[in-house]
C-alpha cells in the first residue's frame, strides 16, 4: 500500500512534458500555467488512475482464473479473450474504418476510439460466452476449458493476421498501434467504465474468498462443502474474462500482470484468498504504475507503450520464478 | 441413514460399472466396501455424493432422494474424505475451518472458531495448526482431511480408501480416529478399503463386492475365508486372536 502511495505521488511529477517539480506542485493546487494544470489533471492523473485500476483488474482476474481452472499458468487472456478483443478492434479499424491514425505534433491518436473499444469488448464478450458455453454444454473439465480457450485464441489471431494482410499502410499502422498496451488513452469517462466492474468483481471475489479456498481441496471435497461448482466456476470465469476484455478494449494488450501478480503473491502470502485477492490487486496496481513510470522515463522525452514494458520486465521475472519455484508448486 | 436401492450405473449404457446394488447404512454404523480394484467401490461413493447419476435405482439420504438434493443440502448430511488429499497452500487451521463453510456460508463466525479449536484439541493437531499443508506428512494430511470432514458436523462421513497411501503408523492412527468417530461420536461412516484386517477391526457391516454386484453383506464375526476367496480369488485363513479375527494370506 505504501509503495502504491509513493508511486502515485511520484507519477504525478514524472512525464515527458519537461515540467519541473515546482511547476507540477503548483499545477496540482491549480496554480500557475494553465497548460501544466491540464497536463496534471487531464493527462497524468487519468493515466495514473488507469494504471491502478487496470493493474487491479488484471491481477484479480489472473488470480481467479488460476484458482478456478486449477492451473498456475492460467492468466486473464487464457480463454482467448485478449485475442478476440484484438480481432474486434482490427475489424473496426481496418474493415469498418473506425480508427484512422492521425498525427498532430508527434501525438499519435485513434480517430474513433469508442467504436474500436466497443468492437473489441464485443468480441471479447463473444469469445468468453463461446468458450464458457461450450464448456457448460459439453461438460468440460476446467483444464479442458483452458485448452479450448487457448485454441480459440490462436483461431482469433489467425483471423486478425488475415485482416491485417489485406489492410493498407495507414489502417495497418492504426491497428498495430491500437494493440500496444497504452495507458495514455485513459480519460475520466473510460476510467469509470473500468472502475465499476472492477470494484464489483473485487467485492464478489472477496465475499466468496472461502469458496475459492475450498476449490483448492479438489472438486469432490468442494462439492460436499455445498458449492455449486458449475455455476460458481461459470460466474467467476465470466467476471475474470470481462475484466480482461474491458482492460484490453480500453488500453490494448498489457501482458504478464495477470500471470505474475498471483504467482508472486501466492509465494509471499500463501493461498488464503481473502488475503491473496487483495494483495494481488495491490501488487498489480504497483507493478503497472511502476512500469508506466518506466515507459514514460526510459527513453527521455518519448513515452513507450506500457504493454511492452510489462512484457519485457514480466517475462524474465516469470522465468526466474519458474526456475526457483518451490517443490510444493511442481 | 443412507439407502442404496437397486442402483445400476453405466457410463455408456453398454457395460455396467455397478449392477443392482442394494444396501443400507444405518445411523451410527460403520460399513466398509470390500472388493478388488474396478469392482465399483468408488462408483458407489460417487453415486451417493451425487457426482454420478444412477442409470436406474435410487439413493436415499435421510429418506430423501439425492437426485432432488442441492449441494447445500447434501453438505449438511454428508461429508467426504477423498483418497488423494491435495496440499492447499493453506495452513492446517484454515483447511479444517473450510469444513464449516456449509454453516458460515461467507465468513466464519465466533462459533466456527470455537468448533475449530475443539477439533484441533480433539485430533491433537495444535502443534501443526499453523503449518502449511504442503509441509506436513501424508498421515497428517489425512488426519487434517478427517478433521475437516468431522467439523462439518454431518451425520454421515464417507471415506474413499483412507489408508491406501499411508505407512503402518499412520494407518493405525487413522484407523483409531475412524473408530473414535463411529463409536464415541456416533457418526455413520461408509468406507471403501483394501486392507481386510483393518476393515475387520473397524466395521460393523462388510459389503463384499464381486463382478460389479454385491456378493454378500456380512459382519467381521461372520466373514469366512471362502468369502474372501470368492471376491479376491486368493486363499486365506481367518484366525481369531484375542477375540479379533485376523486374515492370514497363504
């Protein structure tokens, strides 16, 4: 929590505009240059809040995915949700012309971000319902559901590649730019869209934390503890996938947070979900905020997509975890 | 009380896994299912737990058909100790407390923690109560699983081969726990088991299975070496030592 507060404060004063600490402080109290006040309140604060909310959304989504599927390698994108969102966005940008890239003074922008986000989320929702529907009607085990999700993800990626193959240079650039995880797209409106489902899902996950603990005992035991396994799994996977779908739709692909946060927190605090869910959420927020600071500062005046930073940092950490993981997790 | 009435189960309607099985588990009784691998012991348990739906016949739990029982209702009548106990990465206390989930639903209340303390004392688990279940032995894991089922406070506890992966010391410890649960605490227990001598020392009723059917329902006093030869196909001698029957394999 302390790390989150420190990073929150630091993030307010770190950016690519070259604003001094003193000017930043003045702007925070709405004193001084109007441009600085706009940068603080309309660009930096929404971006910081986006990092916190998206970090929480991805982390709790990954935690629940791993528990419900009984698979430590599951992540928010496991059900093919991210790939479906990317396909939706590509259809909106390339086929429907919903997002032509524009460049004003070096600032890259998607001309119609809401259409693209709606298409991305629609496809994410469709993919989730398709995989969970198949799992429900064919009575798949959780591990099979995950495999179906992986296969569907590959299928969506194939379709995306075909659409991109026939795109012209401009729309292809737009589509590729969109897929970069970038918190710079955040506005107060988009934050609200993500905040409400994230908060509600977090409350749901914590309220039912003892049921998630019971799932660790195995299906036979969990069932005799009164849990309606099919319904509980369905709702949990639906909420987790929706959080991932929404995040990808609004900010593009931000990898590894959903995989790393539960993996690291399980090693630090154990598997008691009433603690694990909260600590994973905080860890997700801290890591994404930290990665966003790096994205803004690593190349001086140029802001990199945070999705690239999370993957570059996350992948080696994940490999180290795998190499040093305790015997109990093998 | 559990009444298993003329139950047949098959996965594909071609080959029966169990066929026309009928028996009753009375209140406070310890019944043990005996028979070779693949004879349908676990299938019987899974039909009672509602995981498998009988192709024909009925399973009554406290006079109610288990087809109409919700998991919630089932959890108040039956608790279950599986054969393979997962390490949960929870502490022993947290794992046992889950047995109270049907009572507390969302978060444990004061009475659930009181029940936990009682069970930790009763099962002598205080020394390891804060240990991670990954760090305890197989016998201790089994003991924790039994404590979790016990704290659920159901009239019946079902055990699926509770001693099969344990060393002799742990087997004796688990057997005495099961005896305590049935004899002192008057819970009904239904157990699938391979160890015939352990079964003879625990059971009130022995349900002998052969070729997917019940061959005979008998008692430790009445079982004969012919019965064992019929169901297992091995020669045995049954001797009585200090009033207890002991099976010697030839």
